C-alpha cells in the first residue's frame, strides 16, 4: 500500500506527524509531498524537526501568491508527482489551497483521494477555507470525519456512504506534546518575564480579520485594551498587513512576538490564563488543554468547544473584553475529538478501503 500525503501549510504539518508515525508502524509506504505554500522556517521546518516527521520526499516550492496563482501552480506540479508515484491513496488534509489542489489533481488522474478532517463547515462563504473543504469533500472517495457533527454535515450533503468518523488527529499530537512538555517551564514566559496564569496568548491571521486595515485596527484595539499582557504570535500575514497599514502590533497590553515552535506553543498556552484567536486549530487545542478560548470570528467549525462553554465567539472590542473576562467554564470530561488515536484509525481505514 502506497499513500501520498500532500501538505503545505502549518496546521497540515501538525496533522501529518501522527499520520507519518502510524503509517510507519503499519508498514505502509508513505510519500510526503510539501507544496511549499508555507516556507518560513518557523511555519514549516521546525514542525518536521520537533514532531519527528521525515523530510518531504518531494518539495514543490510553490510559495505565496493569489489564490488562483498559488492553487494553479500546485495543480500543475502535482500531476507529474502522482503520475510518477502511482499511489493507492492520495491523502489530503484540512482546508487550505494545498488541500483542494491535491484533491483536484488526483481525482482527475483517477487516483483515490481520502480527505482528513472532512465535513467541517462554517457555512461562511466568504472564507476561502469553506470552498476548499466543500469542494474537496465532494471530490474525494473516502471522507475521514473528525467528529459526529462533521459526519452529519456530510450525510446532509449526500456523502454519508463515503464517511467514516475517525476522531481528530490534531488531538493525537496535542496529547503527546502536552505530556512531553508537562512540568517544563514555558520559554515564552521566561523570555518575556510573564507571570504564569496572568497573560493571554493571541493569534490572528484570517483574511477577514487582517486584510481590511479598519478591521485589523479594530482587532488590535480590542486586544491592546485588555487588562493584562497579551502576546500576539504574529503569523507573517498579519505582520505584513499591519506594516503596510501602519498599525503597531506592540501597543497597550499587546506584545508582538514571532510564531512559536509547536512544543513551545503548547507550553505557553498551558501557562496562560486564556487564548484569543481566529485559528481553527488553536481554539480546539485550548479546549483540549482546558484553557478558555475566545474566538475572533462570527462562527466556528468546532461547535463542540462552544457548546461545552470553553470557547466564546467575539468580534468587537467590548465582546472580546467580556469574553476574556468571563469566569472559568465548568470542568468537563467530554471528549468530542476522540481519544488521541485517530491516526491509527485513518491508516486502518486506508488499508481496509485500499486495492
Ligand atoms: C493558510 C490557509 C489557512 C490556514 C493558514 C495556517 C489557505 C487559503 N489558507 O493561510 O486556512 O489557517 O494557512 O497558517 O490555504 N507568508 C509568508 N511566509 C510563509 C507563508 C506565508 O510570509 O511561509 C505570507 C505571505 O505574505 C503570504 C501570506 O502570508 O501571501 C498568506 O499566506 P498563504 O499561505 O496564502 O495563506 P495563510 O494566511 O498562511
């Protein structure tokens, strides 16, 4: 059995880690293709090093561009890669431009496609990720859903017979990393002289929050007005947009900092009082670490975090301040994202549906 994983953006490297380990344990031949969508070392290389992922077998070096230019460059390059390797499965991850490019190239060449993290929906058609995930689900042959809610979305779209609930692979790597960093001091806390439990960790990178200068200014104003230090781990997109709009990211309570390696991020979140983010991954990681999250979006795909009280949607300065100041939610042992062994199930499903 030969599986090609196509990845390109930071969250996909995190999801790839447990898959690479499970594939190796099952004796599956696993070819890793990196599209090059993310190329900064702190968005790419450090994840391969820290999470023990083998170096990519193929690197397309596509880089940044408008959606069409970036996706088209990947499409053009992937045809030849799939043709050369003749995979039994092409495994695509999440909802980025790398996901849709790989799914489209593979189905047109008649290679079976499995979509990891299938069925998530924001129902917000302004998000490029929503188009990427819907189109990928409808192109794919096997839909690996992380949650029951995701499986229900797929059933409602007529895709129920291709769907299997496997759990969330990000939970696998999160639990492993949490246990590895447990008890170790956070590098971020030491570097910035923070007091554990008295600062927030923030990330903002969605186009809807960054690309309109007025909206970015509003989000920055909301974060900088909070009554405790807020460390903004600035993705290159927000750093670039803030610079071109003349917006300072270190202002008031807000402290701009470069993105962190994965173990350092988990240690920082564990030491924090809460997370403020528009990242899909981080709001869920916060819940799994039982750290309250405030999500700067009008909706979320990870509705379980909201239903359980560990995540609150907030958009204006006042909403952000109120959400961050809310009391700690009721403790819960609910496990909507699985048991930390989703990747083994993914590989088992690929083997069961292969040939
Ligand atoms: C992409 C995904 C998003 C995911 C995010 C995780 C799409 C449509 N979006 O968004 O779903 O949550 O990754 O981080 O695929 N840049 C750099 N260095 C890099 C990469 C990007 O400087 O290594 C800058 C460039 O200015 C680039 C911009 O960031 O134009 C946006 O990068 P891009 O990969 O297009 O989208 P992300 O915002 O990272």
